[in-house]
């Protein structure tokens, strides 16, 4: 049953992100964000500190989810309810994503525009956005799901939601600091995946120098790792919007190859006793 559950979650990650309509994705993720907004609004009126509100909107739901998972940890009918609960926990985590995606947005913007200035700078920014979005919307929650289970992936998602909200800036600032460390280890794992899926030696040399670095931003680290993985594109000419789209598509493909590696790891992890 454990293997079947993990296989189902694999399909959920892929189908939930790429096959379900944008309207459904928004519907699934809206309740959590709205409930968080209500709690933060109440805390703001009561003048509660941001750190306390952060703990309330992240730790409390995770504890509740953990208790429910423990309650349905037995055999028989409990297995079905545990399966349903894990589905309910992971569904918004992986379906709440940027719409349209960075790849879709840039493709439409570049191909529909006659503006052909600063192509290299625009591609560099899009590349950084694509890799960071892939890390924070997919690979970080997937990492914590593999390492510590559904409750951990839910915690990451709640921290992300708290970071992205604008109702309580102090709570958002606290969440941003926590999110940096929650992204730190997954970003290193993703960089290793880029090495395996791309130019191994270039990425590996970079990791030897910067693996434990915590002063630079997560985006700068993962962007550099991605660029080194696709080292053959360094001197590619960007003369037309189509060249820009093709260049960015290589990095989208790199993320897909890395995801394939992670899903294999997830399956092997499920086979362990």
C-alpha cells in the first residue's frame, strides 16, 4: 500500500500541475489562503506580533494534520481515510502555482511583441524566475514530502502562503526568513539533480565551492547551477524572439529532467522497509 500511495502522489504532482485547468487549481488553493487572511486580519486588529501569528497560521494546521494522520495509521478502513487525508493535504500544496507559468507567460509576451531590445537581459531574468519558481512551487515541497512526509510539505506550503500575503507585513517578513532555510537544502538537492541531468562536471565544481554558502540568495545559487548544467547555451546567439523562447525552453526541460530523477528517488524511497 505504501508503494501504491507514493505512485499515486507522483501522478498527483504531474497531473495536478499540468493537466488540471487553471480554474480548478485556484479553487483548490483558495480556501487555505482565505482562512490565513482571516486569521492575520484578526491578529492585526488585536495587534498581535508577527512571529506569533506566523506560528498560529503554520504550526497549528500542521499539528492538526499530524494528529489526524496518526489517528488513521492503523489497518483496514483506516488506510482509506489516511489515503484521503494525504490527498487533501497534498492537493493544494502542488496545485497552487503561478498562472500562467513563467514559460507560458514569456513565450506569449516575446512572440507577440515587436520589442527586440535587451534580449539577453530579459532572458536572464526569465531564466532566474523560472528556476526559482520551479524550486519553490514544486521541488521544495516535494523534497519535504519525501524526507518528512505530508505534514512537512504542508508546513512549507503554509510558510510560502504567509510569505506571499500582504495583509500582515511583519508575519510575511518572519515567514520569508524561515522560507530561506526551508529552501536551502532542497536547492542543494536540486543543484545535484541539475548536475546529473546536465553538465555534471561544471555543476559539481560549483557545488564544491558553494554548497555550504548561506550568504547568497537562493535564486542566485539555483540560477548559477542551472546555467552551468546547460553550459552549452552560454554562447548561444539571441537574435529573434524565437531564439529567446528556445533558450528558456532548455531550462524548462532541465527542470523536467530533474523532476524525473526526483520521482525515481521517491519511488525507491517507498520501496525501502
